[in-house]
C-alpha cells in the first residue's frame, strides 16, 4: 500500500511543481503582453451611438470608449467612475486593474504548486512511517 501511495505522490509532486512552473511562466507572459494600464476618473455620457466614458490620459488628451451593456449594469447609473486605461492606446479602458486571464493563470499555477507541496509532505510522512 505504501508503494502505491509513494508512486501517486511522486506523480502529483511532478505534476504540481512542473505544471505549476509552466503555468506561472505563462501567467507572467500574459501579464507582460497585457501592457501598462493607468488609473483615471471617467465621465459616463450618453451619445447617439450609445453611452461612452471619457477620461484624460497622462498627457492631458481626452479619450473615449463605448460602454457595453454588462459594463453599464456594473456601473449602476453612476456618472463618474474609476477606470484603467491602456498607456499608448486610444480608447482602451477597463473597469478592473489586472487582466482576468493573468489572474486565472496565477491562481491555477499557485494551486498546482500547492498540490506539489502537499504531495511532497505526504511522501515524507509515508517515508517516515517506514514505507
């Protein structure tokens, strides 16, 4: 029985640490590719084409972006909002700081590393018990 547990924990250790490292590197690549996002205050204004949000960038230029229905529901009718805009791009904004993909990959990578750590601890316990 101890041999089977040892084999399984060995597999989970390799999958946890190896897979976690790969996923964390992928999260870093996604984070770098996402670019730099800066905070700003935006004003929500109705237009003929639908509601837009307008803000000043770091150079004092006015930018604007259309709001989706989901974003409008998130805003709940507010006229001034906190937003994040992409440095060097016109009309790129979002209502949250970081990339959701990078956060998901970071969480998955940390979960895999945790599996590797738990498997290593279980291996040591089985080894100490004389298995």
